[in-house]
C-alpha cells in the first residue's frame, strides 16, 4: 500500500524516489503513485518521510488533482521548464528540471528511479543526472514500488472487484451464447454455420468492449488437444465439437489500469469419464488450495495443498521437480498455483514452491490449478481472490460451476 | 527501414545494439526488430554489419522463426541460461547471459540498449553490465531505431493500410449509426432515448472490437464547445444536438502492433454559416498541405501550406508563434500539421515548424489541420498518408467527405 513506500525506502537506505513516464498507460508504477491515469504522464518526486510532489502537463493537472493521492500537483510550466529548455535545449533541460526539484525537496542521498520508459532515453537521462551529481540507482526485484504495490488499499480492492464483476458477466454471457448453439452429430452450430473458436472470440471481444474492458494480451479459448498447452490462445479456425475440453481464460484490464484473471473449463454437451475425473480433481485441488489460504500462511503451502490432491488422483505435479525427483515435467500440474493481480496481470506475491514468503491480508491473487494431458486436453479453474485475516474473499462471480454446458 | 540500422549505427560509432523486453506489447522497438509480436518478449543482439541473433522463451521460438526478420533465433535454454542462473542467481545471470552473447558475436565497442522496460530494473541491468566491462550507452532522440523506423517497408505499409481499412469501416459504420437517429426539435434520439456521447462511444468500442482493433488511448468524440479543445475526449453524459460540431478522432492499434489515425468533423443535420466556413477552410488547408507533399520536400512546407490557407480566411495559426509575433496562441490552428504513424501513434517525422528535415518516400504520416474557436467549437480533418516520389497515397477510405450528416 502507499503507506509502505516510506518503510521500503528506509529498508533500502534510499532518500528519494522519482517515477516518470510520458503516459500512465502501460506504466503501472506511475499509475500507482499518481492514483489514476494521466494521458501525458508526469514526474512524481518523493523524499523519504515527506509528502510527494507531482509534475504534469497543463492538460492533465486538473485530473491529477482529483485523484487526491498527491496533494502537491504542479505543472512543468510552474517549475519553469520552458525557461530551462531555452537555456539547455530539450535533451538537457529535463535532467536540469529534475535537479531543481530534487534540490527544492532537499533530497540528498540515493534516488531510485521508476516508471516504464524506452531504455535508450532512460539511460541517457540517468547518465545526465549522474553527471550533474545526482545519485540515481536502479533496483533489482522486488523494488520499493513492487513491494508497496503487493497489498491493496480498500479503493484498489474495490476497483479490482469491479473489473471482476464485469469479467464474470463476460464469461457468463459467453457461456449463454454457447448454450444457445445447436449440436448435430457432435458438431456445434451457431444458426446454420459451424461454430468456430474465432466466432466465439469475436463474441468475447465485443462483450469486453461493451463492459469497457480491453484484453491487450488476448484471451485463451483453447479447444480439444490445444487445451493441453496452458499458453495456447486457441486457433480461430478450429470448429467446436461436443464433449471436447475447452479452457476459457480471460484476463482483461479496465480503464482504471486494474486487471482481473478468470478461467473456466467446460465441455459442450456430455463429457466422458476421463474428462469428468480430470475436472473434479482440479476442482478439488482449487478448493483445497483456497481452504489453506489466509494471512500469515506460507505461499508455498497453497501450492502444496493443490499438488497433494492432484497426486492422490494419480497425476504428476511440479513437486517432483522441486523435490529433485525429476528434471522435466510435461504433463500434469506443470505451472505454479497463482500470482498477484493489480496494475499488472502478473506480480507479487507468487504462489509457487520457490517463494519462501507468507501471504498477507489485502493481497489479491489468482488461484489456478490445472492438469494438462498432451494429446488429450487440459483443465484449469481460476479465480482471483483477496487474502483476509481468516481466509479468502473470492472476487469472481461466475454462475457456471460444473463441467458440462448444456 | 531495417536496412537503415547499420547506417545509423555507423553514424553514431555504435558497434552493437541490444533490444529487450518481457513482451513485445507496448514495446515498439522490440516488435520492430523481431518483426512481430512475442508474448514473452526476448532479447535481440546485432553487431554492426552482421546478422542479428534473437533469444526467446521456449514458448515463443516457433513464432519468432516464422517472422523471418531474424534468421538466427535461439532459446534461453540453448544459450545455457538455466546454468547461469544456478551459478549467479536470477538477478545476476541475465547480465552474464548478455555478456556471453556479446562475446560470441564479437561486439567490442559501444552497445546501445533499447526496448521498453521498468527503469528500476533497466538501470540495475545497465550498472551490472558496465561492472563486467560492457560499454552500454543510452541515446537521445532520434535514436538508431527511431531513425530506422521512420520509413516503412512494403510489408509495414500493407499492415498500416490494413488498419486503415478497418478504422475507416468503423468510422463509416458510426456515421451510419448516427444517420439512423431521429432529430426532434434539435434533440437527437436513438429510438426513444436521447442520444449521448457515451452511447456513440460504446458503439465505437464494439465496432473496434469486431474489427479486431483496440483503442488503448481512447477515442475523441467531442461535441459542441468541447470540440474546441483538441484533446477533449468528449463527455459521455453529453446529449447530442442538431447542428453542433462533432470532432471524431479515432486512433486504434491492431494486434500486429501498427496504429492508424483518422479524424472526421461533422454536424448532425444542418450547419450554420460560421460552421460551414470553418469546415471549408480546414478542408482547403488539408488539400493544400497534401498537394505540397512528396519525397524531398521540407516537412515545414506542408505546415506552411496549411497555415497560409487558414490565415487567408482570417483565423490565427502557429506561424505567429514561430515568427515571434506573439507568445501564446489559444485559438485558430494551434497544433502541428501531423506526425509519423507506425508501431507508435506519434513518431518521426513531425510536420511542424521546428522540423528542419525533408519528407522521404515510404514515411507514413498524418495530415490533420484544425481550427479551434473557444466557446464555439473546432474542426479537424485528418488522414494518414504514405509519402511517395511524386505525392502522397491516402490510406483512409471513409465515405463521409462533407460536413453534414443527414
């Protein structure tokens, strides 16, 4: 949370932070410190244990003041940027502007620099700042802001919940669209046309747009053997068949910058025994994982809870890899249980065997066990949840819970 | 074009370039050198006058090879990244991997680093590389890749043209949607409901989705006095009225990474004399600008051609500012004529008075004169065009050409 920034700066002996970018779009750190989006971005300055200062363009200053995260918002013009450009030229005025503000705020020690930028111009800026005596440092992960962003404020949680409600509506609507299709001898028809993955994907895109969501990284709608590859987005030309596994994984972003992650696996019509067992195992693994989760529990425990159920049913899991029993694993539960969600679609904390940390209240994470059988298909069930003192609060509100869509 | 990279490296005495990122999404330089999108990004290496090498994840390697821009595509595993992680740890293995490849390719001099990244981790990487003796440099604008990206290959031009066709269909469709509305005493109705900007924007979003386009920076649909502010996206709750100016500026991106930019200004029903004159002046200014443009013509000439027409009709233009006649200008033609479009929505070349360069064949630029009258409204007409030896090739194919939509 924002309140953690000082603590994280203290822990790293950092005296100031600067966050910049020419837009908040695709720039989670800048969106976070600004408290919302700014079309033309800005520069955020904070000295440890002091209130931050935000510089924006004249066009964004009113918007920036509305967010109320940063009390002191000024424009580039207020700080005399145009005069600096006249004196130093455009390429060198920017470091001079930063120098002016660093001096005004009395930042003397190390300054960590954040924000998403082109590396070529970022390095150019850093080298200029260092040349004029400002001690700019980088950070390895987890950075000050990655750590602060790990637990979510009440407002952030309600923004994520809102994306969850919209995403769930898209999933429910898509399943309704599929339910209205006709099955003739195992082939699925939408009206008189053979239904394809592409047809469903266009429906999903349109539904996302109606909800004001975008899916910049695509949507997974993988049918049949394609569902056995957890990263396969689905082949648009593939036709839908009765009884085949379909993994539908949707991860949209709202205009607030917050993401959501949700997966349902289903078959159209009746499923065979092997498919039913696969589905029920994943479902039980998810329940076991969710039941194990609450504030202060080791992250890897949730992963372990899911693996135990999956192994009991005779499938392989990543546990073999991390116990050193094998060197590669290509079938079974072959990815980690989950990851944080917020201003990015994949962030701390990670629910994996490698993570030695503990869950904390107000983290928002996915819980997404899956089993993949090459040449057959895969099942993954995923919900995004908030960690609470005594358990989890599930943010997805999808009506479909079972395997068969009829 | 890709062929210019060597020339630009030579001009800057740079021996190697590295382009990186954990995704090509929102990463134009990496998309450019890879020749398409890679979900998990990669690292591109090029020694001057030598073929490049691309490293990708195991999941993206097949896709990367299909693009055929880089002949040598390897995976992180091929290069022994896992062993380096075991030896150095995750944070220090990455610079060691880069070192290995820089040595293999025989890059000895300065290396310019590109790609969009979090600055904190970017600076951390640069400092590590410098510590192990690799001379990494930043670049001020225009960088090697910005310069190379300025002229477009045949394939790039056909990708941009395809976005243009789709964008034009969205504009035509939206105008059709508006044409079907009813006018009752100056108020516009969609069925029984009063039509609002928000209603039209939802229609636009849905149409974009159907075309497989996204509009990550929004769409401008500014009605009435709001149209006098060139950056106003439009107020969703505002109701549509007969005879009021509407600036509709749409700038979507396709999944190929390429953008398009297109603006039409119109009124619903009949326009008054002042509005008609404003529209005709902008239209004539655009024609004059387009007529002035071809390979080898100074960029500022196109801007000048538009200003002359606009001034003849009695409106103010930026020429007053650049001739030193005034210090601020808030009404009239208050922005530059255009900018390049490609893997970003605003890039070189810029059609402005500050740009002393000449147009080149195969540049793709917007031509978008506008006149803005505070308290009244604005008109902007924009097309995206390719520069050719003898003129321009207009890429927009919108049917609406006049002011009144009836």
